[in-house]
């Protein structure tokens, strides 16, 4: 048997006959392995070049027509893919703006009709301006801009912030969770811990907790029914008294208070949520600082609400709160407190803000029972009024 010609052998291994031809440079190979070697050695992409010159005789052929069709179809597919990316995925432009640009019409933003989303954004900006909070907007399509789900709560009639909670890696890492601005951040973080606890519970534990809550709800309903039924039976008994000097008659209505259930009243006054572990320390991240310094953190009290924390502050799209189990004196080396940052940079404009925030935190820590004492005094006054039990009509 005659040996095969060298021109019919693979251009890479020169052993086996050729089976494949590169669509880009027409190099002939015998296997996939030789084809990969050809792409590496020749720096060839292996993709057909649609702009390469072809004689007129090769255009009016089935392969020439398929080549042109595939080329036009690939252009349409890339256009659709790019439009989907900039509109749906990244949110760089709106679909209406893209349609106007495709039609060749000029977009006049000054005369554009305001949509419901535009009105909602203007309303949120006005509320932020009243609260003294400066929100820096990231460019449209950036990750931080897409993650911002801050909105206005119609039910609570206040801001519903998107909050970024950053914890240590062993404690759960980063999490995004919306929070009402009136809620203390300690309560908001406690809800996050409670959701994580329920998520990690076994099915049997979930059933046991569900039964326990149903039983507690049943007991509360029974107490409520007894209290309401007892109140219905308490009918005020009027008595008539005559003034000795003027001779006028006065009607005095007496209410019986000895039968009220003090346990049910105490149960209604106590909060239903449990207390947060005091080991957690919260810090608000301050953006837009020099990269030569560590990340700047602002210590905040867990009893403070987002409204108090963000007053006269600047956030990037939404607030970032770090949660550590260490105090301000034991922060990692990659972080520094705001007061130390102000001292290092000599920023005089921020000294008053820092001193004000430190004063608020120290006052709350030194006098944690002031509100409780005031409320107890008010309760005593109410008890004195109820003991009299007489109201003139």
C-alpha cells in the first residue's frame, strides 16, 4: 500500500489524515487535540471572519447564503442581548427611553411627564431633606444602586430603609434587610437573628414552637374574653347629692375598680419581644473617606432609631451598619472610630457632629432608667385617679 501524501496529513502532528478544517484560517487537523494545539500555536480564535473577501461565484451558493444569514442573525441576537442587559439587568436606561432612541426621537427630560416612580422618588428626597440625611446616589446600573430598595411605608407613614448589615464571617457575613426608620436598630437586628434561628430549626422543633404559640394565644384569648365579659357586667351606679348652700343637685357616677385584673394589664404593657444580647455593638459606616485610612465607623446605641442615627449624616444609597461582639476599644486594625479620624485629618467641620453623637450615646448609657422612672410616676398618678373612682357629669 502506497504511503499517503504529506499534503493529506494533519498540519500539526503529521501522522494521521486530516478530518477537520479551521473556519477562520482553513488549517487542516485530524482531531480535537490537534485543533486546540493549532489555536494555541497560531493564536487563532477559530471563529469564521464574516468580512473576509469571497468571489462572486461563491455568494450565490447554499453555503454562501447560510453564511450571510448566520451573520445577520448573530447581529440581531447581540442587539437583543445588549438591550436586555442595559434595561432589565443593569437598569441603565428605561424601556421607554430606549424605544424613543430607536425611533430617532430626542428625549427632552425637562418636558417628560412624571410617572408614579418619579413622584415617589421626589417625595422620598423631600422627606430625607427634612430629616437632614444626605444620600449619595451611585451611577445607574451599579450594584449598590440596584440593591437599594428604600421606599416609603404607607402603613407606618415613614421611611422603610434598605439596611446593609455586615457581621463577622463566622456570624453570617453580609445581609440586606429592610427596616422601618422608627424602630431601634437593636430591635431590627433581633428580628434578623430570630429569622435565622427559625430557618435553622428542625421540623420537629418548628412544630413544637408552633404548638406552644397556639397554646399561648389560646390562653390570651380566654383572659381577654373573661375581662371583656366582666367589664360588661360592671354597670356604673349613679347617686344624687344636694349642695347644702345652693340647693342644686349633682349626679355622681361611681365605677368599681376592685375587680380589675392587674395581671392582664401588666401583660398588655410589657413588650412581647425579648431583649437583645448586650454583647452586640453597632457601628454606622461613614462613606467617602480617604483610602489611605482604615474604614471609619461611628458607634451607635442599639436603642437609637435610624432617624436619630442618620440625622446630619451621609450614606451611600442606604446605610451600612457593622455588628461586632467587641467594643470600640477592641476594633480590628482595618477599622477606626470617627473621632480618631477627625483628629488625624483635622476636619473641624465634623467635630461638632462627632461631639453631639458621643454626648447622645453617653447620656443614654448613664441614665437608662430615666424613662422608666417617669413612666412609673405617671402610672402612680393614674392609680390615684382610679382609686377615687368618681367622675362628675
